[in-house]
């Protein structure tokens, strides 16, 4: 009987941990609203889904956080157009599942109109 109780406790603990897992989030620390955001494994140029589709208004305001879906731990290039019409690519961003990553205005050296 004690073994059964221990197994039940482990299952309950595992379920509670999974239920409280944190979302992977992008934090917009740029000066502009981002209207589309895509990730690609660094150097691959294989852009994934538009992550702003995960936001109720379909964009990410300055200082807003965005839930990121469908990515694994790794290093990514991030491409996004902003509200002013610039398209920016920021390379070598480390993403960890369940953690927050940010892009700052000072990192925007690869932007074009």
C-alpha cells in the first residue's frame, strides 16, 4: 500500500508541475509596435509562423510580452516588421522554453525600409 501512495504522490506532483509550466515569452524592448514576428534557427533562413497571431490584437507594443509557441531551446534569428515600416532581423538570440527573451532598441542594427 505505501508504494501505491508514493506513485500517486509522484503523479500528482508531476501533474501540478506541468500545469504551472511558464510560457516562453518575447519581451518587446524596442521603441515601436511590432506587427509580425517570426523565428528561424540561427543561420537557417527558415522562418516559422507569425507569433503575433498569439496576441489578441495581433501586435506587440513596446514593453509588451508575447507568448511564443512551437519553439525549442536554441539560438534563433528573429525577423519582424514594425509599425513604422522597418523590417528588422536580429541574429543569435538565445531562447529557452519557459523563459523570457527580449530584443532592445540598441540591438536593431539590421533594419531596412
